[in-house]
């Protein structure tokens, strides 16, 4: 799950760079939304990774 979050974070960063420069206003809005959504997903994935790695025993 952490790998997917990192992948989507990179995609959102690229969309943000393209959207924040010279592309139409709608693309800027979509890029901003995607950027913040994927930042939240990345942080949640990090937290879940640390919580799960702290358990004893086999992973579920």
C-alpha cells in the first residue's frame, strides 16, 4: 500500500507542476485536488505501515 501511495504522490506532483504553470484553470483545480488527496493517502499509508510493523507475529 505504501508503494501505491508513493506512486500516486509522484503522479500528483507531476500533475501539480503541469497544472500550476500554464495549463487551463480546470486542470489547475484538478491538480490541486489530486495533490492534496494523494498527500493525505501517503501520510495515512505511512502511519499504517508503522502501526503494522510494530505488531508481533505473522502479518495478516
